[in-house]
C-alpha cells in the first residue's frame, strides 16, 4: 500500500474526529525476544483463540489472554502493547459478530490506544459504527486510513457504503470505482458499485451490465444474483427476474428485515425487493 496524503474532500460540517494512524510509533518487532516464554505462551493463546469454533469461544480465548497478560507486571515488556492490542482487536471482532457492537467499540478503542500505528482496528471500528448507523463517525475512521494508505481498497469500499447509506450515491460511485480499480479481483466491490449506480437511477442498464458480467465469472455469487433479480423485476423484466431469483439459494435474501438491517441495501433497491417479496409471499 502506498503512503502519503490523501486529498479527500470533507463534508461541510466534517465528521467527528477520528484517531490519527501513527506509523512512526510502530514497534521494532525484531527486538522481541523469541525465547521469552511469556511471549511464546501469549502467541499460542492468541492462535488458539483465532482457531476457536464459535465467536463465543473466540471471545473467551482473547479475554483469557488479556486477563493473563494485561497486568502491570508485563507492562514493561517490549511486546506487551502489541500483543494486547491484537487481543483487544480480535475480541472486538468476535463481539461484533455476536451483535454486541458497543462492547466491540470499547475493544477497538483500546486496541487503537495500545497500537496507534495499526490500521485494522480503525477499519473494524468503522464497520461497527456503520452497524450502529453512526455513519459520520464511520467515515472519520475510513478517512483516517486513507490519509496514510490512499490505495487501501477496503477503506474505499467501506467509505462508499457510508456514502450510499446517506444517499450520496454519486460519491459512493466514485469510492466504489476507486476500490474496483485498486482491487479488481474483489467481486463484492463490483456488486456494490452496481447497486450505487442503480440507486442513482440515471442508468439502470449500467447496473445490470456490471452484475451480468460479474455473474458470468462467478455464477454462484448470491449477492449479485439477488440484486440483479430485484433490478429486473423493477424494470418490468418479470421472466428474467424469476429466472435469476430461482438461482438464489441464500435464504437471507428473502427477508426484508435482513436486507435492510444487515445487508443494508439502499432505498431504491430495497423497494424493488419489497415489491417482489410481497408478491411472492401472497402467492
């Protein structure tokens, strides 16, 4: 990833302040003593937690690590901040998957405090803020990343998500397009770009063309297949919509609550889904 300033325009009022990512404060890990038994054990505990079969078990594993090595007696070890930052960040991920976003945010904030040089907890904090509909704060996280990593496709994609949810579909198209250029192999970003085009309503054919081309390469891509079905339905292509829908195997796309609350489709696509699914439920 490249470094350097990212000339991103700010909104009129500006998003709330986000943490500044300070690469210069990153530790020199070559100075960590590999023979340190505590470091070895902490690493093993972290690996076990990451391999846990459920988010609950993962959370418990990282909690054990934090409680074991978060005491003052380990504070002077050169590796302690790095290890604990990773533990808090990963516990935050587990808590976010469990829908406990406020607790996840507390972990991300602690991870950022311990490792102000790290990008991942800032990105993940932004995603948790999105889930809480705190879009301006989420934007601040993504712009903090882009200020030091202007070629980070995940940050561009997530910024596009925020813009789309706020109805700023032109800005969303620009952000998703940037992410596609940086990571053309990320199919989900192309799907997001198609949805942003559709939300604007200026060229629905561009949206369907992106999704059709995407499905030629990835015929089992459920998100693209479901979005295409709804666009076709709203455009009066009823037979094509039915043909697309019959190939959607993920039952979540049949739930308006999930589409709105979890997948977070924007209003126009959600309205197409509501029309289609209401008809399906009445037949």
